[in-house]
């Protein structure tokens, strides 16, 4: 067991770390899984979902989507208006970052240039949903219409 400095409710994967998201406390806690210790904390408004890579953490917060340097725990980019919230998700596939939002459906960010390069909109309302990058595709749920959607992850 690892004692956390605040109450937390969500987790994000990472390489060599577990990112603990604490929306009520406005904190992100980095836990070193090898040494079972707290490696640092970051103050961020209501962080709900995240995805860690060896060099970065992409985390959805009330401020928007934030790219955080995994080593220094310093925010490096903010994408206002791209807030996955409680009903969305974020996933990373190389230099592509996918953000699932309730209202805007799916956005693609080029991580090299920190630009939103694409927005995919459904024909109707999509509601919230989760994201997974697997088998050369983006998989997402649309919870209010009971669908599992597969999009090719080309480009």
C-alpha cells in the first residue's frame, strides 16, 4: 500500500509510474512503481482522465487538455475547450493524441506541433465514451446510443 497525500479517485497508465488523479483535491500524484513512493505532485483543476507516455502525461482537466512533462511535472501545453470531463477519455498513439469529449466527439492532436489537426463529428449526438488504441484502430464507445465504434488510425 502507498499512502497518498490527498483523496484520489482515478488512475492513468504510465511507463514506470502510475499517475493518480485527484479531482476533488485538484491534484495529480506521480507514483514511482519500482520504489513504491510518491515522485511528485502537480496542482491541476479537476483532473479526471489521463494517459502517460515515457516523456509526458496528457490529462483532461477543467482547464482543458494539458500536456505535462513527465520528469519535471510542469505543464507544457494547454488545449482550452478540449475537456474530456467525466464522460470522455484520452489516448496516445505515437505522435497522435486522441481526445474523446461528450460534445465534440473526437479530436486528434499532433503532439510534435501541439496543434489540433482533426475533429471527427458524428451524424447525431454521441454522448460520452471511452477510448482505446488497438489493432491499428481507434475504438470508442457512445454510451447514450449503445454503440462501439471503430475508426482506422491512419495518417
